[in-house]
């Protein structure tokens, strides 16, 4: 890592060394390890470690603990720059992913899941902060959409390689995990060496920030974490357990998701810029209510695998609209609050994510339908909260109730 460099002078650097380029490089590196880990996970734990619904619940409980502890980033950035923390976290994610296939047991998988999750969640916390600090507000939705598209493209490359080579070359879990994790770790190490540390014009507060005027953002983050956890844990698990999807079949489904995201993510960014965060999030949550209820119908009414696969793709598309939550916060936040609030928000997002998997694992064993009905209810709660976002959010106009709040209130 070279010396620090003022962000306002970044335009003097070669294009490949600018902060915007670094954001795109990191957006491409992270999914190589994480998407590969996710694509193989359900088959790996069922075939190699013989997991059941309760075991998968515990795995995701462990996976979400670092997200719950993301607030620890605030202590780390007192001593280490955010950019460095993010890249070191990517290295950890890559190394842990590379080792996963060599430990096909409950204890081994949980241990490496914890390590990779620390890398993933600390990277995501810092990355969100850097995006909101480095991107201009007027262009943030469009650029965030492009970053999503780049991440989807990188994930797509990983998925295509898995689909094309898994059966053709009779690959093992350990070899695929090793290659994917190694690419992410090596790329992150290169970025540590090749890029200067960019200095934001707004030094970040290095202590926990909880402000009353951010309450709606906190509430939306909590609900997002709860319903996201149900999708992450059980949607893919359902495809393997109920419909017998193999690795290359499930990865093909992921590819459909990626193709849709590559096309639609930039469109979503423009939609947020045009229609605003309130309408965009309301549309997302209304769609998720219908999707989760339909998931329940797959089990209760015996709808076929094609319906389940279509719902999986639609579900994933709706979640991409969550970029509106980032731009909502960017508009209402004090610039110096972005890093500490990103850490606090990640912790709030993971409160339910840590507590839900074991409970839902037991519910899944009794009634899978009840799990998806609960997810629909959570999406409904998010829809109600989205109604409280003003048409033009900004500092002093954080919610539709802001005009009734005393001017000095924080």
C-alpha cells in the first residue's frame, strides 16, 4: 500500500489507479470467492457433511455472527484506514474460502464459515462506507447500479465456469473452492500494493453513532436483515432438499439471476434516481410479499420445480432494489457519520439474522410453509416503514414526520 492521496486530486492519477476504479475492482473480486462458496454450499453440506435443516440453520447462525459484530469496525478504523481494512478483509475471505473444501465436517465448516464471514461482513461494512463517501450524491444511484452489474458479471463468470467444468472434469469441492478463494485473495493483495490510500475530505467519526433522526434507516435495516436471512438460508436449500437440484443445476439457476442483474441493476439505479427511494422501496417490498407467499404455495399446493425456480429468480431481482436504502442514507446523513453508521447499520441488520436461523431451522423441520409466511409478514412490515420515507429525503427531512420534530433534535 503506497502513501495516502487526497480524494479531490484523484483525477490526476491514471484511470486504473483512481478510487472509482478501485470500487469496481473490489466489486468484481468479492463475488468470485463468495458466490462460489454460496453456489456449492447446499450441495457440499448435504453430500459431504450430511446436513439437515437444523444443521443449515446453525451454519447460518455462525455465518451471521460477524455481521452482528460489524460495529467492531469502528474500533479498527481508529488505527487502520478503512480502505486497508476492506482489502485485508477480502484477503481473509479468499483464504477461508480456499480452505473450505478440505474440512467436510460440521466443526470444520462452521470454523471456516466464521472466518470467511468475518472477511465478508467487514469488507461489506467498509465498502458501503467508501462508496457513500467517494460517490457524488447526484450520480450515486446510477454508479451503484453499475457496481452491482459488475459484481453480477464477476459472479456470472464464476458460475459459468462451474457449470461448464463441474461434470466435464469431475471437479471436487476442494479444488473449486481453492481456485476461487485464491483469485480473490491474490487480487486483494495486488490492490493493497498498487493503490494509494485515498483521503476523504470529511474525516469520519471514530466512535459509535446513534442518532434519533436516523431511526427509520435503522428500522429498515433491521427488517431487511430478517427477511433476507430467510431467502439466503432456505430458498436455495429448498431447491436441493425438495427438488433434488445438483451443483450444476443450482448454479445454472444462479446464472439466470446474474444475467437478469447484469441487465437490470443499472436500470434499477436509474429508477431510484427518477422515482425516488420511497417508491422504489415500496415496489420492492410489495413484490417480496407476493414472492414469499408464492414460495409457501410451492410447498402447500405442490406447485412444480419450474414455479419454484421462477420465484427464485424474481426474488433475487427484487433484492437488487435495496440500493435505494443506501442512497436514502447518503441523502440524510452528515458526511462524517457515514463510516460509523455503516457499521452500526450492519449490526442492526444482523440482529435478526443471528437469532432467526436456529429458530427457523426448527420451524422448517415442522412446516416449511410457516417460514415463508413469516418472510411475507416481514416484507409487509418493511412496506409500511417505506411509506414513512419522504419524496425528497435530506438532512432535516428524514421522514414524513420530520416537519413535526424540533429543529435541534438528533
